[in-house]
C-alpha cells in the first residue's frame, strides 16, 4: 500500500532555505489574489531564480518565505504547486527530520484521492 504524508501545517518548509519557483500562471493567480497587477506583484514579492530561468518568491531577511504570516501561508488558496506537492510528490533524503507530516499507509484509491485534494494532481502509485 502507498504511503501518504499528511501535512501538519508546521510551516518548517516555509522557513528552510531554498527557492519557491513560480510559473507564469501562478504569478497571474497570486497577483490577482493579492489585488495587485502582475508588474507590482513581481516587483514586491519575487526575485530572479538562481538559474536565472524564471522567478521565485522572495525571502524575508530571516530566510522565511515572504508569504509566511503569523504561522500561516498568506496565499494558501493559490499557493505555488511546488508548495502543494511537498512532501508527497517531491522531497529530499532526511526530510522527515524536519517535516512533521504524518506518514499513513492507505489504499491505492484513497492515495490517489488524497493526492488530488492536496496537490490538484493525478498520479498513479507505480
Ligand atoms: S507560498 Fe505559502 S506554502 Fe509556499 S513557502 Fe510560502 S508561505 Fe509556505
Ligand atoms: S509539508 Fe511538512 S514541513 Fe511543510 S508544513 Fe506540512 S508538515 Fe510542515
């Protein structure tokens, strides 16, 4: 049976170093959600990615994501796919030492349902 990691909203993944990549569609959605033009959103909340191939969310001076506010994601309803996909569709060796998501053995049909709900994506288990 597949393992589904149930996020506990501890926000560790919003605070560790790295970059949250943004697609053009995500820029459009998040800008609209914040009531900003795309130009203003890009100026205020994004930076060039390390590979210079696109944009990523800006960090606060303390390294947290710019949208982490009071222990919550300020753009939860439209947060980037990269955030939605962690840790079930991507993670890294040892992530469990920091991420508090609870691993649960679930039937394959339930796994696919949970993935759809959490990530918006369809994915088989093989
Ligand atoms: S956009 Fe939201 S979920 Fe993604 S890292 Fe920032 S605060 Fe966390
Ligand atoms: S995915 Fe993990 S690190 Fe991120 S908020 Fe959920 S439990 Fe915390």
